[in-house]
């Protein structure tokens, strides 16, 4: 019995060692240098690379026209089927995507100068790509669910599709050229390593969920060309510390900044008339907020669980409408947070849902020029309260 057990153990050990040897041999066979292929005719890439080398090439550069047949072959090389393909770096900067050939993915076919929908979706070995310089659009889910670390978007691109980079959780930075006028919904959704991204002044709308779940994003510059920030646009950006919303913005969507737990300050421009549902919900580091005079409505859970909120400056002489049982400020510290309202409006605000707060004081909203103060950068600030100056710390 002991001898049989020992033989079995030796057999298993030999099997493991053999597998290790085979694995090492396969790694040694990888083609690590860049392989450059010149195509004189689209659809001929499968004829240029042998089946024995197809899954060994790690760096590939293609020059010439490529169509659906070529793109399908590249997908296979880049591991769209788990366990096959090792293509990591793909340079298509001197390639031209043309229509024709086979479907590269289900019923999707190539079109002239378009990085089509799902073209490299789920290519599990692809870490870097240079997009053809002639491409004008990046399709829906074109590069989603890939381990992309680097992406060069050429200045020929005018549109980035919906979910284009969804779950590219290794992507750290993206430079969007000024030629881009439209970024689709959820384009960078859950790019969890993304720290830096520029939004060009050619973009007029940040759509729903564009940067939702980008938990490493530390700062964002919203250009003055933007007029609308969509629902959930920056929701879950838990490393975002500050954001400057330009006066061009007239609408901020539901839950646009919810879960931005590092956000300490934010300006709401006077062009905004409504703070919508859950806009700043769970912004647990938010210390102060200015609500401009044009705001007429504050939505359900707008500032729910903003536990660090210590000052709310309201410039509206007419109390903004809050839905019944709105929970707009539920979870905020009703004792420590002070609400500043325009002179002559104390009674109206104290009778409203703002009466949740124990400290409501009047201030001269027309002459108030101080920036929002935080405990760190302000020793004292003067406010006019009932024609007298109140001195607070």
C-alpha cells in the first residue's frame, strides 16, 4: 500500500515537472521582437502568418489595407479566446481599415476608416494599440474588457462610442485629441486604474456614466464648452478630490458625483437651476457647498450622507423646492453643519426641510465674496447676520 502511494506521488511529481518544462519551452518559443507585415491586399493576413507562429507573436505591426478577415485573425492572435494568442502590442498606425472580408465578430463587418463595434472586445492579451491614423470613429465596445495599458487616439478621430473602453482596468491615462466632438455613454466606465484624462474643448456633453467607477481618477478639468453633465457621469470616482464646473453647464444629472468619497469641494455654477436626485450622495469628504440663487429645486437624496458637510451657503431668496421626505440632507450632521441663508429668509428656511439643521443664520448674499472655507484654510470669517456681524470659527 505504501509502495503504491509512493509511486502515485512520484507520478504526479513527474507530471508537474513535465508540465513546467513544456510551459517554459512554450515561453521560450515566443516571438518577442516586432513582426512587421506589409499587406498589398486586404484580407490576406492569415496567409502571411503561419499557424505555428500565430499564437507566438507578441508584437505586430501591419502596413496596408485590412478588412474584416484580417481583424478576425488579429482578434484570435490577441487572445479573444482565453488560452489562445499572445499578441500584446499592436501597431496599426500605418494600416487602413477598409470594408469587405468576413465578419470579424458575430455579425459585425469592417467599414472604411472605422474601428468598429466590438472589434477588439475581450482580447485578453492586448495591452497596447496604435490606432490607424485614418480612423474617424471608435465604435461601441471597440476595446472593452481588454488589459490595455496604453492607447494612442489619432487626431482623425471625431467620435468615441458607448462603452468603448469599458472595464479597461489597466488603463492609466488617455489623451483625447481636440478633433473628438462626442464621447459616448459609459465610454470609460470602470477604468479603475485611470488617473488622468483630458476632455477637449470640442466636447459639449459628458454623457451618462462616462467616467463612472473610475476609482483612481484624481482630478478632472471640465472645459467651458460643456453644457451638460449626464446621470452617473462621475459616480464612484472615489479618488476625485475637487472639480471645477464651468458656468457653461446648465444641467447636472442624477447621481452625477455620487460616491465621490474624496471630494472636498465643488462649485455649482449659477447657470444651474436644479440639483437633481442623488447628485452628491455619499460624498463623505465634502465640507462645504454653495447653492446659487438660480436653484429652484433640490432632488431626493441630493446630499445624502455627506457626513463632513459643515457649511451650506444658499443664495436663493426663495426656498428651493424639496420633494416630500426628500432625504436631501439625511446623514449630514444637523448640529455641526451651519446653513447660511439670505437676509430676511430665516423663517422661511427654518420652516422648510432645511429646518433639519439646528444652525441657520442669515448673511448678506449680495455682498458675500469669500470663497468656501474649510477648517484647514480659514481661521475666521465674517458674516452679516440680522444686520450684525457674526464671528465664526
